[in-house]
């Protein structure tokens, strides 16, 4: 699938190999490369996932990396609802501002 210029994409690149990491970096960090994941607008015509491309970020920077995703989006969440936290919020409001709540 060819991707058109101007498409919102995510790229990836290795900024530093483990051997290039600073000596004061924790041992578990030294074992892995420093990676870059950036989103931006594709600057090339007719490329495909896996190609090395450049993008222009929202802030106007031009960055090069391997194209990994088309139209990326946030897919994380903050977990399941915790009913106790909902009640704590209402109780806190009552304590701080004297608001009354029917929820106990």
C-alpha cells in the first residue's frame, strides 16, 4: 500500500546503540538502545511502511526514520473504573467546599 505525501504517520529510529550510552546510565538502561518514536506529516511521495522517510512534526522539525504506522492514534487508557475513587472525589468535594452529596 502506497502512502501519500502529507499523511500523518509515525516513524522510528535508533538514536544511540547500547555501546554509545553514557557510563552513568543505570545498567538495565545501558543494555538497550535509545529509541525515537515521532509523529509527523510525511514529506515523500508514494512510500510504504518500512521505508526510511522524513516527516515534518507539528512544531516544524524535519526528522528522518523508518515509517512504522499510518494515522497513529493514542490507544492507551487508565484502566477499569474504580468505584471507591469516585466516592473519594465526592467526599473530598464535601470536605473542602461543604457541598452535599447523595452518594455515600
